[in-house]
C-alpha cells in the first residue's frame, strides 16, 4: 500500500511541470475614490489560482492557461467584481478594478478551508465561520474568545488563559478531535494530539483570518479533521507591511506586550517578525483531591501564568507568482491545564517549529519540523495524593514534598511500608516531521486538486507518561485528490477522496462528495463526508501514575474472563444540507442541517473496573502482560484502571442558523442558534460507558448543550468601533475521566458513587451542571489618530455565575485594555 501511495506522489510531481509556459494576469484594484485597496482577493474563476493585492493595490497571477479567463476580485466591505480578459501563453494580460462599498460586509470574504483553494465564502461547499483581520484588530483580548461568537461551536473557558473549542458534540477535558492548523502546518502536540493552545507561537497582530470549518474535512486534511477544522492564516509581509506595537493589561493582574514588523526589502524579498509576552494570575480556585475519605486541597498550587511567543519569516520571490517562504516559531509557557485526571501544573513548556514552503500558482510544497520540551510539568492531583501518603505515615514536610513528585508511600510509618512508583512528573521530548506536495490544474471543465503528505511522529516521555522506552516512532502517508466540475445552470459537482496508511491503524479510505447550486448571491449545498479520529499515542500507549492510567493499544482481560478490545479508529459518516448567501441587499443567511453516524466513538478516560472494591472483577492483563508489570507494588493490582474505550454506534444530528443584518458597511446586528442531539443503540453493550451492565443515554459523554444562541450589535466606523455580545448556553451535564459536572441523578453511578450535585462523586467533587447562563460582553475602541488606537473589553459584564468547564473556576468579570500604535 505504501508503494502505491508513493507512486501517487511521484505522479503529482510529474504532472506539475504542465504549468511552465502559461500566461500571467496583472492589474490594480482601487476603491471608488481611486485609493488602492490592499488585501483584496483576486482569483481566476474555475481555477485554484489566486493572490492578494499589495499595499499599492497591485496583483500578479502567474500560471494562467491561454484563452478567455474571468478574473474575480473580493474584499470585505466591498461588492465583488469580475472581468474577462484574454490570456496568451508566455505573455502578460492587464485588467484593473474599481470597487464600490457593499453593505453586506461578508460579500467579498474568501476562504480556503473547505477545498484547499481560494473561493468565496458564499460558494464554499461547507459551513465555515471566519474571524477576519478587522475583527481581530478591533478585539483587545484573546482571539480565542471570538470563537464563542461562531455558530455551531462549543466554546469553553477554564480560566483566564485556558480557553478551548469543540464542534458538534463529544467534548472532553482532553479533546483532540478538531484539527488545528497554522499556515498549512499541524498545530497539535505529538503524543496527545491536543491543540497547542497557550503554547501557540502565533502572535495576534500577524493573523489575517481564522477559518472554522464545521463537520468532517478528513478527505483533504487528514485523519484527525474529524469534527471540524480550525485553520489560521497569517499575514503576508508584502500585503501587510509596517510596524505594530501593543501594550495591554487588565483584571487578574494581566499585563502583556506585542510587536510585529514587516517590510518588503525589494521586489524579490520581504520579511516579518512578531513577538508577545503575557503574564497574569488565574482565578482563585482550588480543586479537591480525594484520598480515601479525606478531601485535600491541591498541593502548592501556583496560579501565576506567563507566556513568551514569537515567529519570523522570510519571503523570497523566485519567479513571478512563485515564492519560497522560510519561517520559525517558538514559545515558552507556564499555566494550569485541565485534564481528565485532574489539573496539571504546566511549567516552562517550550515548543518550536521550522517550516519551508514553496508556493506557486499550481504547485504547493512544504516541509516542517516541530518539537516540544518540558521536564518539570506535573499532575497536581497525583502529586497531592503522593504527598499525603508520606505525611500520613509520619514523614517530615521536606521529605514528603521532595518525594511527592515521583513516589507514593504504602505503609503506616517510615519504618513499615514501601515506596511505590507514582510519578507525577511529565517529561516531553517529542518531535514531528511533516512533508507535503499539492498540485492543482484545470482540464476542460474539470478542476483538479491532488496532493500527498508524509508524517513521522516521535513521542518520547522518557518513561514518565508513556510506555515508551527508547521513544515511540510512527510513520503515516496520505494521498488525496479532489475534482470539481460545473454541470451547468449554477450546479457544480465535488468529489474527493483520501487514502491514508499508518503504522499502527493501517489503511483507511476517506471519501467526500457534494453538489452545490449557486443562484445570484447564494449557494445551496448537499454534501457527504467521512471522517476518522485515530487513537493518539497517549490513547494507545499511555502509562501514568504507576499504571493507574493505561493506554488501550492491546486490550485488557478481567478476572472473570471478560475481555476489552484494543482501540480501533473511530469513523463518522456525515450528511449535511445548507444554504448561505445574501438576501435582498442587507441580509446574510447561513443555515445548515446535518446527520452523523459515528462508530467506535473514542471515549474519554473511563474506569473499566468500577465495582472492583465491592467484590467485582479486577483487571488481570493488558494484552499479554500481567497487570502487575504496570502496577507493581500495589497490594491488589488491577482494582483501578482508567483507560480509553470504543463505544458502539451513535447517531448525532442538529442544525445551525446564522443571520446578520447590515444597516450599512459599518454597522450590523447578528444572531446564531444551534441545536444538537443524539441517539444510541441501547442494545449494544459497547455503549455501557459507566460499566454497570446496562445502556442508557447517560452512558455517552456527549458533553454538549442541546441548545445555544448568541446575539450581537456591532459597529466599526472611521474613529469608533465596538460591540455588545450576548451568549446563552443551556444547562448540560459533563463527564470526563474523574471529572463530573452534572445535576443529581441517583440512578447513575460514576466511580462507584451515585451522581449527586454538591457532593463527592467518585474521585471528584460535583459542583453541578455546566451552562445555564446568559453572558454579556462589551467591546469599545477609539482611533485617536490613524496610528494610535485605544480599546477595552469586558467579559461577563454583569459578573454572572458562569461555569463553563470541569475542574475550573466560575468565570467572573474580566476586563482587558489595550493601547496599539502602528507605523
């Protein structure tokens, strides 16, 4: 199979030579007053060819086939425009545009996330939310909060810097099911598959846009674009030159500064550099750690956080329309992180990448290397238990603190007992190597995009949280292709497929298809897509806290003969119908409905022997190995094992509605509503999540509100800008590993305890369900001069009781202010 995939890669490279003798299109884009329009998207209709205008409004598109070609121009705030020009091989054709303002600001918005090519958002064959450069620039707080304003997105805040998002259900405290990318580069950790989050290297002022694609996009982006894709595109220094300096501060002692500088040195070379430092203090909140009947506060909790990040890139023009881009990014962060087994004290975790990209009209190629490092991050819950075991046995404070990082004492005194290996420290020295080549062209009426990707993961925890003596190395190769063809009368057909081969989970075929019908300024669509969520290295080979948490790469056998199968790849088949477009002259509508069928859904951490302490079966083996090889020294190995399982078949369904009304190009109101629900096969024992011998709807950790809605009023004028944003989240239950946040249900047991609000449930204190709140945010800013801007933002304006995540504080009012200068 790998030989077939490599032959496909060679074929793509051979075909790519076809564009060598094509023509070029140049021109200038201005507004109604003759001023240049920078950052306008210029594309050739029916192709993947496109570019952005530079600060003088100029553009150049190379590699254009001979013959009449329609050039389309789009820019937020302007009406889209098009012209037809005749192109000759080896020659240059010129066409200029003068744009007029449009009340519907999104009419000119272009995206790449749905099809890996530039297209108007109204014509993309998927539901896409876009956070634009203008919105980011006018928001004096973390851009993660802007995800809360998008339809179909479950946004959560676990603290001042602890934010996250989920798409269409199946959330957890350790959620890797939404693929995140920056400039075509995976921005996920090697062993866990989690997004970088606070470890991100990207600086806010260098982001051109963020695209959030709802639903499976695995056919084009790879196995873990399962529920959706978050695609961040940074700024081209030739389109966005200049210098930006920003200082900010606010509640919780937050203080930070950012800078970005970009310039074109000459017609062939440009560069940019950006950096940020942020510090502050998390909300005052202490989680409860249970040891038997004893409830403890988290040991030596450090609520201070800080982050240092930055990126630099050089753009070298090799030929008209063809660039070589070299970039580096790095970050270092300390903060609190929520997991399925309690919180982590993340200390001085560093992350770096090096990336080289070749970008031309029909050929894209890249290679990049990512590596991360930490040696002092630790699990607070486990360390607290370890410390108590020594103190309870009579050890000194100094000994108890010192040994709590690696050991737990089993005994009643220093003289009678034994030290168990219960390491709380996490070491990471993991790295990843990726390569990709992508080609696009048009034959007759067929527009073809094809590519191949290679990935090598090397996870190395030095034995602290993985079964990884000597490290774990895994290879993956994928080949993908997409064909689009207009069928006439505004109807287009899209077909795509991916073949993916992985060292552990083998070969997977991932298809996608759809029909779009464009009439006027709107497009109807009907799409089908398959997605897969591959088990992460942690899912398969985790070994935490002396074997209390074990990966399920080989299955388990219980003492009563029950077997638990090793993890398989989760699959999802999704059908979606939708419409997005401009109604009349002032309304923008985006609505969709979807139905998903998931099989082998990957669970969060689950205790597979919840009745062991009351006489039920215990775990005897993991694969062919006895459980005491992983839980050595325990009086009764196998009576507590947290691991990951595959559920059976689950159906999820829902719809998302977004409606904006634009009074003019500067003021608009918008609203979103999302509905989500599910059904599961109650006759399938795999769906017995709490292992009590029966299947009920409460077994499945959907962890998503059924109803949610937002409303906003926005303005962006020449001097003033601001917004009022309201969010309603229905109350919902959340279960993930040891974490419980749910209303009272005594018929449901978790960790051997009935679920009761306001008391201990298993190994967690249940503070009650999440959601059930209305939250209002306020943003306001003023451009003092064209170069100086001041802005402020208040999250949770009325200081409501807002609980958004497990093992996390209620989020009170947060105030952010910012002073920004541009040169």
